[in-house]
C-alpha cells in the first residue's frame, strides 16, 4: 500500500513540477543520462546523453523512493533523492523527487534550496512545517496525511515531526534537477574552513564554550 501511494504521489509531483520547472528547457524529447560521463564538473543543463538508440523503458522508472532510508543520529531524519544514477531519464527534465523519513520528535533542520521551489506531500504521521521570508516573517502549518505545502525558492524552511512515537513520511518534489541544499546550522558551525570564533560569538551572542560545544555536536 505504501509503495503504491508513493508512486501515485510521484506522478502528481511530476505533473505539477512540469508546469513550474525553472531549469533550462531541453532541446530534445529526452536526454537519458550517460552515468559514466556525468560528473559535477560537466553538469550544464544536465549531463551528457546516451545514444537515443540505446534508450529503453527502464531509464524512466525507479524504485529508489520505495524504501525508508537510514535515520540519521544528530537530527533524526533521512532524505532519499532521485538522481541521474537511479533515474537516468530525469536528466534535463528540471525536477528532483525526494523521500523524507523523519523519526519521532525529530527535525529536518532549517535549510534552503538556492535553485528550486519545493512542494511536499505528507503521507504518514504529522508534521509542523514552515519557512521564513526575506522580511523575517515565519509561515507555519501543521500537516496531516494527504496535506501538501509549498516552500518558495531559496527560502529557509524546516519540517518537524511533532509525534513522539510515530515516524513521519513525506514525499517532496523540487523544480530543478540540481536544486542544491544549504543547511543553516552546519553552514554556521561545520564549514570546511572554520568560521572565526569571534564572528560566531557576535553573530549568535554566545561564548567560547558554546561555540566549541555546538561545533562538536555538529561534527565541525
């Protein structure tokens, strides 16, 4: 039952995202990704295509979102994405889909997608979701199974499982093949080159001990 519900929800998301896609329009019917050639370095309007004569139906289907992912330790959630490697036919189509598994009383921490709008459909459990606009106004909503919510492009947003016992499941669609993600807390405390302590202390009005504790808890 859960798998069929996910398949139906994916179909709805594909239709919606096809109307609002933000990536450049493809110049052909499809461009099934050549996964041997696709890298971050050559990601321009998708990655290179395989020979159209070698395309078959399997390139346009995936079961990547049918199973729950491993819940993380720190925040208690997992995001499983469709990519050119598990769904080659999505290349140049201007969309990404995601399965979001959120543990009881756990949080998908505030983050943003710089290149995509996002629409989420709650399939199981209960969620408090929200985003913050550029005027620092917070929009929040409690979701029940079947409810949907849109996160505008580039806005910081979160998803919080308000149930202390039941794991939540949501399906999300993003209007870019390469939406990008920037998590607010790691961006501040777990960067590759550490942000100067004085900057962190002044920004968050905390002391040296607080900076150290937060960095350690986030793996920075």
